[in-house]
């Protein structure tokens, strides 16, 4: 796998909890999107692990093209087709 799979063409809203650790799927193959389930094993991809700085609802990137992984930056709008 050289390129990430497009898991979705729009962001998914999730509620993050301050202080909780998350692992965002960067490869697009996880069955538990937007979270990592280990499907990247054997590829060049690794999850983006982060701790929520505050409790809030956010848009998580599903196209895997964001320049601000793990959060949506609107790059899904550039997907053709």
C-alpha cells in the first residue's frame, strides 16, 4: 500500500474528551474509522496518536488528504469523481 485509501469523502463529527488518548487511522483501511484498528501493519503507515486538549466536537479527516492530520482541512473537496 503506497497511498492511503479514501475512507470517506466528507469528515465525520466525533466528540473528543479532554485528556483522552486517540489513535487516528492514517491509512484508510481501518474498519473502525476514523480510529486505527491495526490494519496498517506491514505498510509504511502509522496512526496519528494524540491526546485531546479539550472536550469538544470536531471534524475528523476521512479522505486522508488533510494537511492537518487528523482533523479535516477541506481537502476532500479536491477529490475528483
